[in-house]
C-alpha cells in the first residue's frame, strides 16, 4: 500500500469545500484536491482541470460532482469522469480514508 498523507481533521474541510495538497507532499508531481462532497464523503482528484489550467478545488461542488471554475466542465468526484464539455479527459482519482477523524490521502492509489 502506498504511503498516506495526513490532510487534517474532518472538521478542517466543511462539506462543499476542498483543500489542495501540494505536489511536494503528494509525491505524484501533481497537486491533489481533497473534496468534502455533499454526500458526506471525501474524494480526491488531481487538482488541475484536464481541459486547461484551473484549480478544481476552486470550483463548485454539487452533490458528488465538481464544476471547474474556468469553463464549467463537470467531473464526478467518485471516479473522476469528465461529465460534460469542454473537458474530454477524465480526472485522475486518489484513495481517501477517514481514520479516527483524520483524512488520509493515498496519492496514486485507487
Ligand atoms: S479549464 Fe476547466 S473547463 Fe476549461
């Protein structure tokens, strides 16, 4: 199993918000956004939109989807699927677990 990154307490990311874990910590070469979706669960995607340059963490969370703040492409937080244009490539997902109230991110793991 890959190493986990402690993202913080579950209380640190309110529902409907996200936090970026810097590439220096993820070890994947990419910033990763950890989202607290409106189903109460936490999900992680590469932070950069697959369309152009935008931080998905700065987008809008609706249910278990995030809308890019630049051109409004939507991605499924559960599997990274690009749900509408202009994005045509899915976002890469990463495993997230909650253990004893801490959010653990496993960069590169599904
Ligand atoms: S940069 Fe995200 S939809 Fe264009």
